[in-house]
C-alpha cells in the first residue's frame, strides 16, 4: 500500500513538471515599456526588503488575464497585496497577482490565458501609487542552485523572474 502511494505521488509530481507552460503577459496590451526590466530582486523595497516580482503599470481597470493555465487556489484580499489571485500552474509554480482593483475569478476555478481574473488597481500597500499589477512566480519545488549572496538571496530558490518569460511577448 505504501509503495503504491509513493509511486502515485511521484507520478503526480512528474506529470506536473511535464505539463507544458506557455506564459503570457497578464496585463492586457502591456509591453516592455510598461515595466522596469531591472525591478526583479530590487533592493531596498519597503516592508518586503527585496522586490520579488515585477510591477506592470497600466490604467486602472485594465483587464488582467491569467498568464498560464492552472487552478485558482485563492481569490481574495490581504493587507499587503490587497485584492489578489493565486494560481497553481504547470511545473508546480504559483502565480501571484496583487493590487487588483476588481477580482473576476473565484477560488478553486480553472483558468487559462484567455481567463480574465481581475483588473489593474491600487489595493493593499499600493494605495496612493500608480495603478499596477504586481506579478510574481514562485516554485513549490525549491531550485537550490539559484541561491546567491544577494540580500535575501536564499529566497531566490523559490522566486522566478517573470520578466524572463515576457521577452517572447515583446
């Protein structure tokens, strides 16, 4: 029984890595001029110390689509991120969309690159700033080879640079 369970878990993990990932720019109509290509892992950055994602600027209310196919794990609100959506996508990666103006998806629903999950806003700790989407990609399986001596460099094993995935779109 234990052996069968172990094999099943192993197969589920492998299948998660084999699902193709086709990442798209989440903010409708955005290009590389709408974000700073050096903003990932920027220090200093407020309460979070280091910026672990990219801020994509757009008019308030601009549609945000899921950057990939996946399962919406959570759609709700927290103090720092404001209105946010968390999607589990291929390769066991979590896609975090924060500071939304409106949420247009629900927890435990399916999403793909055509699914509108919300709109650009200034919720959470983005209040009073220019409307933008904070977008981060986290991996559940640590990439220990990415650790370095940067401030909070050990966290790099969990955070991927979303900007690297945008290059094909722009």
